[in-house]
């Protein structure tokens, strides 16, 4: 009987062990990965998101005047797909960790090479690649879960926003893309299949030589006479050059082509452009 009893106990313990190994529960500080297309590449951030849980954050969980991992668990990791400036400081393409030193009136932001660091453990000041200060902002409401997001995304600038409790900071990131794009356009114009539309769009959006942009738009329309989206771009260029009469005529042609293609969006865009010319 004893042998049978011990066998039953052993089976129960084994089954309990299997069940215990199968249990999965939410992490106290969940991990988030965000990736944003930016400039000619992207910005990616991997970080852990602790919750307030009724606690005081800045001044307690994140002590004022002390190095903070900017999140929980491993140090927050940020990857830049190309050379950028962070807070006005040049940073080469690659992966780094993001540290901060919170203070009431001013935060210090640190971009560091210590990718193997757990939190602040292993931090070495000599591995800093950028160090600068930003002003914190007071939010009108509490942010329960620590949040990092990439906002105000423009062709060559964006803000990495950090928010928790009632405090937020914005870390400016910029990229010098114009020389690369201009060189790319110059090279592309020396081949048979020239990207006239893309070149005209870039020149229009970035406020470069509009006369050249108009020439390229005309070339693009020659290659694709029914392209209402190119006609719309041409009309916008003409309007920006101050030629309202030509802009209206081009927009009307674009409306005609868009209606043939049953594209109501471009009909509306051109009607709106015409209305703005009055």
C-alpha cells in the first residue's frame, strides 16, 4: 500500500510541476517596441512600461537629480537608422541606450553606448555619445503607464516624447537629408527612366526651385498624360508661383481626369485648390 501511496503522490507532484511551468502571467512592466519611419530610414525604441499604481513617480520611484533608466528593467534602447542630431548633438547611426536625470525645472538626457547594461548598472560616463538638457512640461492629467512615443514627425525632424505621471519631456531629433536627396535626384536625372514626379514633389514640399519643379512636373505629365495626381501637383506649383490662372486651368484638367478614373479624392482636392485661388 505504501508503494501505491508514494506513486500517487509522485504523480500528483509531477502533474503539479507541469501545470506550474505552463502558467503565464502578465509582466509587471510590459515591454513595448515602437518603430517610426523617419527621414530616409527609421527610429526604433524598445523599453519597459511600469505603472504608477498610486505611487509618487518623480522624486521617489525616479529620484530627482539621479541617473534613471528611463523606464523599467533593462535600459531603454533606441536605434537610429541614419546619422542624426539628438538635442542638437550629432549621433551616428546605430543602437544606444537612453538615460535621463529628472529634475523639477530641467532634465538631462543622455545617449550612451552601454547596450548590455541592466538599468543603470554598468553605466560609464565615458560611453556617452550625447548629453543635453530639456525643459519638462506639466500635463493636465496623470499618465498611469510610462509612455514613450515619436511625435511631430516631419521629413527631417521629430520629437521623442517621454510621459509619466504629470510630467513630459520632448527630445528633438533631426536629420540632414537634403544633400542626400538632392544628390539622388541629380543621379536619377542622368538615366533614361527619370523620376520627374518624385523630384518635382520633393522640390515643391521642401520649398526649393519651383521653376525647376514645374519643368519636371510637365515632363512627368508628358510621360503620363492622364495622371491626375501629377496635374494636381503641377497646379499647386503654379499656385505657389503666383500663376493663379494657369493653376486653375491645370486643376480643371486634373478634375476631368480624376472623374474618368472615378477618384473622388482628387476631384475634391482640386476643387479645394481652385476655391483657394479666389
